[in-house]
C-alpha cells in the first residue's frame, strides 16, 4: 500500500483545517483519487488515533450552530 502514507498525510492536512465527519473525509479523499481500500485504511487509522471522531464533530458543529444563533 504505497498510497497509504500520502493519503494519511492528505487526511491529516484536511483535519488540521477543521474537524470533518467520517463521511466528509471519505468523500474528500475519494474525490482526490484515493482508492476505496486506502480510504477505509486511512479512516480506520485516524479513528484509532483519535484524530477522526464523529461524536466530537457533531458536538462541535452543534456548539458552533448555537453560538452563531442558528439554534435548533
């Protein structure tokens, strides 16, 4: 899997800008030409390391919505 290190680096750069959901990250990597098996491996690795967390993403999204006055 020669593609894996480059795909992990790409994903980390995306996550450094802002949190992403698993689905968002999968879509972004796929649009950039990363193979589906590599996308799955990247998501698994980053989830295991705590860099990708859908619960944290949802919590931060909701907090930002409330702060911006978009409430629920």
